[in-house]
């Protein structure tokens, strides 16, 4: 979701935090934290629960949360929703896992990013919403987000937003140096060389080892490095897609053609504003970030499809998440009704879009009004046409690890070291793999490589 941006900052996340989240979690007894009823219910149960009313606790950090809760309570005056900001992503997940382990204190509904859902699903902490008729909602969502909440024959939540990747580029800088908009990664590398040769203080982009970027780029390249079958896991960060990305991106890393400016830092925002960082390969939630945080770039930026390896229009998801119902909930039918309204009712989605979110719902992606938006910031370009096309070109089949929160936390100390030393990314990927295999086996998984 668009509010996940801080997770992508390149910083060394304290391993103690990640360890607190995952130790003893992945293979914990299925009964832990399951004080509510089991996965059973019906659409009729939702309607009855909404009419009867009650109280729900909802953990969320999304900026639209307060307005959405207010709109829900207006539609269902018998329901009282207590909105709690328990922290952003990992901070919330740590608190959530502590409550699950303790067997009490978890909310009825929680906002969870796609990459973290498998981790909570494996511990049997989430309600399977299939019996409530959620399977009938599949056609309402684009394929990538839906596959992130529905897997292993269960439905663990509903998508709220999506982050199909596109290339955001500074047209003013490109025009100044006569750089053509790249459509392939060969052209992207050539553009990086041309730009940096013309202005040694300018770089095609800034990157130094971000977890979300790494997995998304491997995804786009056709990689599927993580395979999970129950507690059996295979990790291959040297599969064809992983190597395709690493070998291509190595030309930028080893050629010292990337800015080392930390993402989401003040320096990074200045670089986006003054043209010293010329492109961003990122999710469709980025327009709101640029408009609110890089005012000096207004009128300069445009959006284009992601560069590709062979001309085939393919991209990946970067960011996004949805809402899940915790098994600790004492009123799972009411919680399911709230999640259904939150991510499928037009009134709720309208509020979300007004806050700058990029939808996962196909009706909104195909809305003429949405497609016709021409922000002044992007020179009047109909940017949503590009972003919606990207959402249709996300390959399915991608999977995260059931301990992806921990996996992400060690990317700066593995893959990130390749950026720091301008050396082979494949070595960084191998180091990441070795540590993930060791950690997974320590947690009770059977991890192969």
C-alpha cells in the first residue's frame, strides 16, 4: 500500500526485532492465539452480524483509515470500530506476533502487506474467509494482489491496493542530455552511461540494496526463487530469473552508475527534485509521494512502462497489502463483513483513492474517470493509463517465504554489500540465500537449496 514507502528505506533493521517476530512462530502450535471460532461461517452470517452490531478493533497505519472507519460506522451505525495505529509494517507485525503468541491482545482486523501474509497464514493465525463467500469476489481484483491473499486453497484477506511497477523518469533531464526513454535494460544501462558521462553528479537512479526492490526485480525477470510446500522450502536465488536480473543490473553496480543516496532520506528527495536522480523503478503508489514530497519536480516527471529484457511487456508488483481477520477475533463474521466493505464497497474505495492510493479493484482500474486523470505534476500526462497497463502485465506464480519479514531485514547485510563494494550481485544473492537456508532450518523448516 502506498503508505509502505518507509519500509523501502535502505537501513539496517535491527535483527533483534525480526528475531522477536519469527522465533518460535513459523511452526508454532496451530491453536496459538485462536480464541475465536474456527474458519466457518456464511454470507448470511456476515449480514446478521452487521445488523446486530458490535465492537471491532482494527490495526492500520494507512492514511485513509480514519475516514474509512467513519464511513463504515455511518453505513452500519450498530458497529463501533476502534482504529489503532500499532506502527508501520514490521513494528505492527512484531506486536501482532507477540499477541498471537500470548493468546490474547490481537485485533479483530489488521492491515498486513502482501509479503508478510504467508508468515501469519502458516502459523494458522488468520481466518480462512472462503466460507464467507469471498471466493466470489476474485474477479473484482487484479491478478497479482488476489494471488497474494488467496493461496494454498484458502483466502486470507482482501487486497486493498497494488503496486504494479513502472518507470518514473525526469523528462526535463532526459531532454537536456538528449536521452531517449529506454524500453529495454540494455537501453537503460546505455542511458545511465550517457547521463553520468554528461553530468558526473547525475545518476540514472539511486539504489543500494533494498529488499522490496530486489524481490520485485527478480519477479519481473521471471524468477521464482522461493517455493514452499507446508514446512518444506526451496530457495534458489541463482535461478534463471534471479541471474537475469543480477547480471543485467551488475552493469550499473560494477560500473558505479548508481547513486548511493539512501531512499526516503532528505538527500534522496532533493535528488529527485534537482534532477540528480533521473528515474525510479517502483510501484504505482509513487505519484502521491512525488507530489507531496518533491514539489520542485512538478512538471518534470513522466511515467513509462518498465524496461524489459526482450521487449515483452512484463512487470511486477512492488508494495501493497490488504486486511486480514485474526483468529483471536470473538466476532469473526462481523470482522469479515468489515473487511469485505473496506475493500469492495465503492464508498470505502472512493475514500481510499482520495488519499492517494492505487486500487487493486478492476472496476476502479478501468474507470474512465480514473484513466483520464492528467496531473499537472506529470505535465498533464494521463499517467494512470500507463500504470493500469502495468497492472495487467504482472506474471502470477510469485511466492514469498513464510519468514519474509526476517528475509527482508538482512538484505542490506547481504545483497546490500554488493552495492557498497560495487561488486557482483550474484555473490550478494548467494550470501542472502545461505543465511536464509540456515535461519529457516533453525526455525524448524526443512530448507533446500
